[in-house]
């Protein structure tokens, strides 16, 4: 197993996978092998393999805490798969909730301080800058301090400049990396928390959910940092809007319906890059796909091939969200197997902003579209074509487009997706008109978002 870990560290996931498969039948702790196999499939951009590996880890683990974490990883990976439907997801979420059947809520109305102001706690795996942070930042910095007492609870010691900003902005900041989940819940309860807002969901192994399962706050919510139901009965509300949660049958939570579920706040680097952006002169039409390569399923790549076949002079740029060479090689192999031509595959890097000057239209992935990457593209002035589905995670990108005033870039089936892409590539005037129509002001209107959010808290 150590040799497999070393191969993974050296970005050799194929070799690591071969090694792990050889020792799987003789391993004493089988779940550890499955966990590493999941990491290998991640590094090979194989979403189906990763989902199966995390499920196997959950089924073979003997310890409930880590079993829950494996199942959270499995639930997250399921969202990459095009075959995921509402009945399947509902079934799997119920299994996850059953892993908490013996958890006893610690909340007691007689315990904890009764604050003069309403006490609102935000909990996250960390408060470092991230895709999620670009949507929740304003809630922790722009609230009414006369009415609300806001705390932030981090499960990590990791810090960056964004962490320091949150520390300065909230009334109190707590780092709970070295306490048990139950002890963390007791601390949240003891300060008299009225509202506990989960920003993690099933990311990072669902670590925040294991704290919320003890029900330390009077009202518990999830959303913004996670795009779907958690399935956890201890959570009262999912933060969304009418469009995002239009098909709400999967939710175990009630819907906390805002006027809009997203307000994008760019960081300083994004602002600088937007202000300095200059369009590159390029003769041929250029599409872009700037999402995690795990999101690029076969149906999506088939659609891309049809689009490029109809536009022989066009090309597409793929950019990953990680710098791993193995993922770059894996996607190039897949694209060649699909018969795609005129493509460029780039690894993830911090200085990816020049991509926006090369790209005319972004082809958003489906069924799992971009969130922050969709918002950032619109902010940078690049239109995004989106295929909207029914499950919440398939509607995130469309919701962001709707908020930004460009619903014309939302379609609802694959044929319409390919047709619209070809149409826009052949009609630069129509594309330019849609680009001009993007409302950055609406996309970044944090004031309305924050006021609406806290007003609804007061109503509860």
C-alpha cells in the first residue's frame, strides 16, 4: 500500500491502480485500498470508477465516522454521472441518513446563552478562498451588526488572506480542527446559536454534516457551498431559490427560498484581471471548457464533437481545475478516441485568466455544470452556453445565467445545445448582443442577496 501511495504522489495513478488491485484480495483493511483506488480514479478523471471505489470503501469500513465520510465522497461523485436520477439520489440520501440513526441530539433549550441579538453561525471545512467563498463571502462581511451576532467555525487550521478577512469581519472566529465532532457541536450549542449555516455539505467527506447531526442550533441550514440536498434529517432548510429548487422532491430539507440563490463576489485578482483584460485577435471561432475534467462525460464530449464537426474551422480549449499531468493525458486520450480534432488541453494553473481573451463562447459541461466558473466567465465578459436539467446540481449554471439576465443561453436538451452553439458561432452579431446583455451588476448584487437572506432568518 505504501508503494501505491508513493506512485500516487508521483502522479502515476495507472501504476498505483495496478498495484492496489493486486493487493486488494489480501488487504486486512480493505476500505483503505478502496479509498486509494478512488484517488487513482480521480487522478484519471474517471468519475464512475471513483464513485464505485468510494461506495466500496463505505461498505467495507468498520468505523462509523469514516464510513460516513466515504459515503459523502460517494454521494458527491454520483453528481458527475449522467445516469443519476431523482429516485436513485433519494434512495442513496436515505441510506446516508440511516448512518446517523444512533446519533442523539444535544440541543436543549435550557442550555446555551440566550443572546440579545440573533446568533448566526457559519461552519465550513475551511475559510480559505475557494469557489464557494465567492458566493458566501458577503454573508459574513456585510451583515447588520445591530441585529445579528455572527460567528465562523472552521474545521481546519489552514489559513490564507481570505481567512484573515473573515476573522476581521465576524464577531467571533473559532478553529475546531482538533476537537471531536460532538465537542464541536457542544461549543456551538453553548454560545446559544440560533441559526447554524452549513457551507460544506458532502464536500471534504461531509465533515461539517457530522457536527450538524448533533443538532446544536435551534435552526440548521445548508446550501451556497453545496448544491444539493444532504439527506440529513437534522438539517431544517436548504438555501436556494424558486428556479434552483423547482424540482424539490429530492430534498429532505425545507426550501429556504431567496429571491436569488447566488451573488458572485470577485476577489481582488479577478477584479484586476477583468480591468486589464484585452481580447486576443484570433481568426477562427474558439470554444472553451474550463471545468473540472471529471465533469466531461461521454454525452458532453459527443455534443462537442457534433459542434466541431459542423464548424471545421473552429477549435476548443479545455482547461482543468487541477495541475495534474495524468488528467491532461487521460483527457487527450479520450478526445482522440471520440475522434475530436482541433482541441487544446491545458492543465489547471493560477494564471488561467488569459483563456478568457482567447475564447468566444464557453460550452458548459452537463449534467454537472460550472458554478463559480460560470459566474467568473460572465463576469469576465464571456458568454456561457448551458444545458439545464431537473436535479438541483444540473440547474446551478442556468440559475447563474438567469440571474445575469441572459436566459437565451439556457437550453433544455442536447439537440438544442449543439444547434445553439453552431448558430452562435455562425452569427457573431447575435453572440455580441448576448455578450452585451450580460448584467454583471445583477450577478454581483450582494446587497440584495444579504438583505434578503437575513430578512428571511428574522422571519423564521
